[in-house]
């Protein structure tokens, strides 16, 4: 049945003019197509953000280098941070959510397909606006193009006096617009998961992917909204002469910091929880065991969701809060480590005693586990207020959060790409290229970000344009830059693999990994309607039940 | 193929899930609450920190009548949706129209107050911190009232054309959730601006 569907689709696409299929993609409300659009959009920005990172690293290779001007350098780190968070990781995670959530819960589409398309195009417009600042940010004064206020845009840098022209406005509006898109998608994800599950898919039987996306979407709603509110205030300041963050009229720069980090810290968990979701789906399949401690995994994630809402001011230890606030935020920060530790323990428990197959997705997941643990440890270090006073604003912090975002989130994302690419395209990614990608990226990652901790401890401040020789920073910066290029090469291999395998890859079939969740029960790629008839499930691993009718999971629930 | 994913359509007896419209509106209300919370926090944080006048005590008058209008519009809307559900078209139309009138009255009150503040008291959004936070918070709420009124009017238009019947009552209830939320926010804004902040 499923193979018929595929041939019909092919026959239809073969003899159509490309304008027509372009039109179909632009006007689509299908969750799978929107998912692919999100992912492609994010990949484009990944390359752009990566180039900005390389420019930053080249500038810092040696002391007194003059590769770019200080003004351009400021724009590069601002755009790199903003791009990577808002226009790479967020959209790629929403892309996977769009593609996978309806499939794993046995639904035919998201709850609100048109809202879904609207949200995607809002996000796309946001990214376009941010980069349009290179052309339109000048204003009348030749006052600089792209935003250069850092990705957290502290007041008073964003006030009219220090940021003439329109660069900060493009930043503000880009984040506001894409924020509305994110809230729309988050609402859609929650409504889909709560209201569209197939019969038998009780909350306690949902794949962890759906559970974790549910929590992530809830956090998006509570975290992006404060950012939107703060951006509205900033616009009032800049356009209507308001005084929210205007210290000369009694306004407070600290208030902006609070508002930004009330968004900013939960945002980290918004990004990492889907990474947890990927690991929780991939590790069991390649360990040939069901996930260890399913209810605890759900509970721990809910716990992370709650606690992470009350840790934001650990980004602000150095602004001089009183000791009660410092202690509170240090303790809550440590507390997040507990449920996170439980999760790592459970993934190890899943691997323990399993018949582990180290295919590329599993390699990336193993790297994720190891690196995310180290990132958590440096996070605990930075969460201790006195230690933070020493290292805040140094390259140690930069190394720490890149360990989280690259070593943790990006590795899990690569795993997700290798795992679900066969489902999305119908072809396998090349395994040898995948292994090459993994090892090169691993080496490059550790060259750059292990080493980057050291100049931080030696006192190198973040966002510094260049530095004096003789402070012991030269060698570490050189190695970090070399590592950045190795990661760049690995990423090129990855993109090549994505492109080449689309035409030349081995045919995948419905279920190449012998997996257990519903998306593998339909053809690859799935038909537009996903399921010819809505499935009924009786356990957490419906495909296991189907493949092993003599010993189904449902017997033990 | 076994039962798990086979095309055998099982009767989904007892398998009911929440209505997606209500879930989505609840999520939107959470998001909006977070936005309002930030504005309320900013208002409270900046109370009494303005470097120049006028202060809230000097210029603000408590808009009791218009607040009563807005809050009672929640009541009329509630009964309007009940009548729609029960199929009483006339009562539904009348109460729905009354809701819009009450909401519009509230907006008129805000407009009058702003006019007085701007032209008689010289308080604009850029005068001082009080002006900035006051117009931002009350304006944000007023914006939500306007959006709500527009949607109520769209429903009224469709209702006059005879397109809104009992089968639409679930959707109409989603809209009424939003309107109740806007009213509830006014209780908070009223308390913060006119009671605590004066």
C-alpha cells in the first residue's frame, strides 16, 4: 500500500513546471513541508552564522591582528549570537517538531495548519529583517549598519544616543516578529499534542519526543513573551521618547537585564530540551532496549522546566545584587543540575547492557552525553556566585555556553539529522561520510572549546576585539581558530552528505533502524495524509507490539 | 499486521480529547499573561521614581463607571454564549450587542481620560517615568480591548447574516475566553494603577 503511494507522488511531480511546485511549497500548510522549510531555512542561517564565527575566530588568531575593523567585529559577534539562537536552533527545533510530532502521536497534521504556515513565515520574515539591517540599518547618518550591541543588547547601548540609525530597531523588530512566530508554533505544538493523539495514545504512552516538545512549547510561551514585552518597551523608548531604560530620567538599565534574562535563561532550556528529546528517541533504538525510567524522564523534564524559570539572575551576579538574591539564584542554579543528572543517568541506564550499535546517530548521541555532562559541570562552577565574580564576562563563559550549545545541542541535532533523514527523504545518509563528519567535528569542537576555557581563566574578556601579546593567550587562541576551521570543514562534509545522499543515497524503506515509534510505520517519505487510517496504540512502543505479537509491550503495562 | 497500526478502524469509544480551540486559547492567555506581568512589574518598579511631576496622585481619577462597564460586559457575554448554546437567537444577539456597547464605552472612557491627561495635565508618554509606564500598561490593555471588540463585531456581523448557530457555540466560547481574560487583566491593572499606585 505504502509503495503505491510513493509512485503516485513521483509520477505527479515529474512532469510539472518548477514554478508550480514552488508555488505549492510557498502556500503549503502541510506540517511535513513546513517542517522541511523550517529546517532548510535554519541550515541557510547555520552557514551564515558559521561564517560570522569564522570571521570572529580569524580576527582573534594572533595579537594585534586587523582582519576586520572593530566596528565590523562588534557586528559579527552580535549577529552570530542572534542568528544562531533565533534563526538557527529555534527554527531547526520547530522544524523537527513540525515534522515529527504529528507522526509520532498518530495524527494527520498539526492542530492548526494555517497558523503553522503563518508562524513559519513570521519567523522567516524575522530573519530577513535582521539581515536587511546590513542595507537598511544606516539611517541618514551613516551610523553603522547591522546591530552591534551584543546579543543581549544591554541598556543604555540601545538608546538613541549610543545607537543612532536603525540597526537596533532591526534587531528589536526581527526578534519581536520571530517571537510571535515562535509563540504561534508553541501554541500549535501544545494543542496538537493535547488534542490530536490517536486512540490509545494516553499521555503515559506518548513517546518522550512528544512529551519533551510539550514541555519545550510551554517554556517558549512563558519565556518568549517577556522578551516580546521588553522589546515593546525598548521600541517605546526609541520611538516615542519613553524612559523605561533611560537612566537619565530615572529609568533602570538593570531592569532590562532582568527582563532579558527572564527570557534568556529559560531559552537555553527551550533549546536543550528538544536535544534531550532526540537523545531519548535515538539512544534506546541503537541500544536495542526501551528507555530506562520513562516516568522519571518525564518528571525530571517537568522539573527542569519549573526550576529553570527561577535561575535567570545567575547571568547577573556581577551587577551587585544583595547576598540573598545571590544565594537564591546560586541555589536554584545548582538545583537544576539534579534533574539534569537524573536524565544523564537514565540515558546511561538505557545504554547499560544494551547491544549498542555505533551508527552515526548513536555516535553523535554518545558525544552529546559526554559533552553535555562537562558543560553542566562548568555550569555548576559558574553558578557559584563567588567563582562567577572571577570569571563572568570572560572567555570561560563563552567556552561554557558553546559547550552546551555546540557540544550538547548541535551534536544531538546532528544525530537527529542522521536518524530522521531517511524518513524525510526516503534515502539513507552516507554512513562513511557521516563517521568522517562525526570524528572531524568532534576533534574540531574539542580543539576550539576545550582550549577556550584557558584564556578565560587567564583573564581574556569576551567580545574583545584584539589583545596584547605576552599574556599567555596567543597559543590558545591559535588552537581555537584552527579548531573552528576543522569544524567548518566537517560542516561542509555534512552539507555535502545531505545534498549527495538526496539523489545517491541508499533507499531507506519504511523502517531502516528497526525502531518502535509510529513515524516508522508509514512510508519514507510519508504520504501527505500520513496515516491511511488512524492507528490505535496499546503501549509505548507500538511498532514493537506489531513486530513481536507474541510478546507485546502492552502485556506489561 | 497486528492491531497496533493496522487499518482496522476500531471504534474510538471513550477516547475523547480536549477541544483544540480552548487549549490554544488557554496557551495564548498564558503568553499574554506573561507579557502583562512584565509591564505590571515595570509599573510597580518605577512607582515614585519619576524625577519630575506630575505624579499619579496629582492627575489620576479612578474610572469607576467605565470599569463597571467593562466588567459587566463579561457577564453579558457569558449569558450571550449560554443563549447561543440553547438556541435562543434573539437573546444571544441582544446580549452580544450589549457586550460590544459596554466594551466601547470603556474605550471611550479611556480616550476621555487620556485626552484630559494630555491636554489639561500635560502628561505624555515622554514626560516622566510615570507617563511612560502608565501609557504603556493602560495602552497595552486598551489595545487588547480593541482587538477583542473587533472580533466581537465580526461575530455580530456573521450572526446578523444568520451564520452563527448553536453548532458554533464552541468557537464562540473560545472568543469569550479571550474577552474574560481581557476583563480579568483590567482588574489587575485597575488595582495596580488606581489603587496601589495612587
